[in-house]
């Protein structure tokens, strides 16, 4: 049987095709309880997101009011004017979340870090599995009403900023990513079950356009109430 990570990468368009591109952009609509809980209900409700494919960076534009945009990198996050001039910045931003729980409010720079880190991970998956020092191990299958999903445990190296060091991916019989589990370290290690649907093909690459994130229980189950985060993507562009 082909290694699951290779099967999944091929199912989403293949590494050769993916490596022809430098970035991906999409129109983004977000909802769910998280944003109000963090004191940022409307900042990124409707925006555009762009992420790098060869280096870890992301940008949301607009970022709230004032024609601003964000710039996320693992060691720095900034809010910029449309001209690119930095208005605010935070170095080593992950350290600013020390002691946070799910209920701790975020500053705008912390929101920019979380949103950048999250969307970079999501839009690069499953091709991140081919990055240097990313380790994978296939787990026991997960039964669903539509058949068993193959599961992959992923361990990220320290140089990649993402939700948690260890994450779990679930793939259907065609090799498409259907679920993504992680613990949000910067929000008190809150466990999430991220459900992935409605694929679209863009320039030979398959992207899910609908994402719904729920609170995950210790046994891996989840309830659809409350809806923690909703993500809807459209007008996806590779460049």
C-alpha cells in the first residue's frame, strides 16, 4: 500500500504541480463563537487571505478598518498601511500568548498571528507533509458512516509555527483531507476537530472551500454546537 502522505499529496494535485506556485489567495468569510470570545468579532469577518507556499508567511487584507493589512511570519507579526509601511509590530509573537486560556481576549496583533498561522497551515495542507523534518505515522483507521478514513499523525519541527506540534489528519478513500485535529496551544491547548468539505479544483490543485471547527472531546468525538469557527473560501487563486 502506498504511504498515506504520498497518496494524499497526489490526490490533491501532486507535488510537482504544487511547486510551480509561490502563493495562494482566496476571498474569506469567517464566523463562529471564537471571534467574539476573543474581542475581535468583526475584524476578519470578510476579507482576503494570501499565504506563501515556499516560506511561512500570510497576510489578511483588509484587516479591520483603516485600509490596513496584516503580515504574519513565525518570528514577527505586523499591521501595515496599504503602502506596506508598518503601523504596529510584535516580535516573537507566540510568547505573548503565555498563560492564555480560551477566554483570554486578543489584541489585533495577536489576532493577526493566530489567523496567519492558521490559514497558512490550512491552505498548505497536505503539501506540508513533504516539508523537511515534518514526521508522519499512519494510525488505525477511523470509522465513519461513509466508510473508514485513514489517519495520519503529524509532528511538526520547531521552526514551523502552527497550532500544535502534533496533529492528526483524516483522509477518505480518494485521499482527500476530511478532518484535521489539533490542540490550539496559544489558547490554553484547546482541542479542536476541524471538518473539511466542498472541494474545488484550481489550476490542477484541489482545495476545500468549507471548513467548520468544533470542540473535540477526549475520545475524538465532537458536537456541532457550539460552532467555534466557520471558514468559507471562494475565488481561490494560485500564483
